[in-house]
C-alpha cells in the first residue's frame, strides 16, 4: 500500500510513533519501530497507533514517564502548551479575518449573545497574551542574555528564527497582495489557488517556526526549576485563556448560524468554504488544542512537583 | 483476575499477550504472529504496545534485555496466576454455555 502522497505505510507509521510522548518513545520507541520494520501496518494498524498515542498522552503517571528527568518533562510539556497557544492564535487570527466584514460587527451589535461570544474570544486572547508575557518573558530574557552575552551561536539562530519567519511571511503577503489584481482572488479559482496556497503554506511554516523556537531554546537553556515553576503557573492562566477563546468561538458559531444564516452561508471566494463551516472547523481545532494544552499544563505541574 | 479487568478496553489484547507468553519469551513481532495463529486476531502496533505497557506496569510481564531493535518479554509469576484465573473462568463459561446449548438447542 502506498498513498498518493508517496509516503509508505512504514514511513507514516514511524511518523505516527512520533506522536507518542517523549518518555514513552524513550522506553518503547525503538522496539516499536523494530516491530513496524517486521510487520508493516495496515490502515487499521495505523489507526491503532493514533489511538495508542492519544492513550499514552492520557496516562501521564506511568513507570515509563520516569525514563525522562522531571525538569525535562516539564520543559517538554511547557513547549507543547506553547505550541497549542500558537495553534489557537492562528485560529483566532483566522476568526478575526473571517468576520472582518462590517456586517459581522453590525450583527454582533444587534444580537447580544453574538457580541458576548465575540468579546469572550477577545478577552481570552488578551488574557493569553498577558500569560505569555508573564510566563515567557523571563525565559526570553534568559535566552537573549545567553545568546548574545555568551555568544551562543545556535541560540542566537533560535531566537532570530521566529522573527525571520514573521518577516518573510509579512513580505510574502505584501508581494502576493501587490501581484494579484484587485478582486481577482474572489473571481478566479486559479488565481485564488495560485495566491492562497503559497500563502497558507507560508503561514503554516511561520507558525511552525514560532512554535519550534521556544522548544529548541528551552532545551538549550535548561532553565532552573524555579523559572519553570513560574512559567508553569502562567501556563495555568494560558490554558484558562485558551478555554475562554474556545468557549467564545463555539458560542459564536452556535449563535451565528441560526440568527444570521446569510452571513454564515456566505463564502470569501471560489476555493473558500462558507463562513459558518470555516468558523466551526476553527472552533473544533481550538477545542482539540485546548484539550492538549490542559493535559500539558497538568503534566508540567506534576513533573515540577517531582523535581 | 481483577488486574486485567482494570485495563478496560486493553484487557482482551492483554489476555492474548499473556496467553502468547505462556509458551515462552517473545518479542513484539513473534507475539503478533503467535496471537494471529492462536486466536485469528491481528493486533495492531498501537494495541500491542498499549497492552504491553499496561501489563508491564502491573508486573504481569517483564522486559528482557533488548536484542538489537527487538526486546523480548516474559510472563512473570503474577502474570501466570492472572492468566490461569482468567482462562479457568473463560473455560467454565464455555463449558456451561456449550452444555446448555446441547441440552436446549437454540434455532434447531
């Protein structure tokens, strides 16, 4: 069996093993990859890997978790939490972009619940930004000091990576806006695909760089348990902020679809689904990210209690 | 017996793994092949390792030294006791069910 993407089941299975927690991979990863070499999995077998990875994440207190030091587990969990925030941030930006039409503002002013849902998303975003600042700035300060005072070249690259990614994404956005004739994206499927696909891929790459940089930096910095505890407390607030955003998004979709069917049914272009569907998918993504964030914050707290 | 029941949806693959290891130590692929031949069930990698990690956690099986990428497992004394209890219960249920079917054939 070989998928249209060119990824063999064995390769896909190896990628799926990467979804298991790091401590689990350290204990069982090698032998499981050995099994996948001997017995390449079927589609159902690949499904069992997905279920197994989710199950391993939901069982945080097992003997295999001890195979990784508590401080390292705390760092990994905080990195995962930050990745979830990046995902929710992207969904939040998409939400704002999707409802930027003044008709949505008028609808929010007219329907109290819709306005309340929108305000809840904004409140969650602000709370999350504050939690990131409080929990992340001390670590960023430590990273900057180590990178530039101690001339830590790899850390300098890690610190610069998200800034460079954001700059490249902004430049590409400007270029595409300049190249695409006004209104053409909404009229032509081909122009929409030629403009939007590279833009989406660039956005994904940018978000990946922003999510990866703190993970790499934390591994290199090895911050003290006290600094991690501080960040973990801020992580609790961040998870609460993500819950707010998620609740707001779900409420917005649930109110918008019945009260404003015309707005929820409209589409932003030939390759773009309806606003209601886009917002519903965003709400689902935010729900999944928040669930993982809650698991991660709980795991970081438990790891730090052991440290 | 209670130990396997605590494993929820993993109790059935757990029982198959214990039954496979009753023959002697085996690594993952040998277990999958043996279970397929014994019970006609092909355990996926996620299911096998979900069961293995729980059985090891409960002390019913023990990991041996790795042989390259393969790591064999063996049944522990506690694992053998649990397996015996489980199979005795299953055999009693099977005997009772079969004798009842013989006495009152259903759908005949």
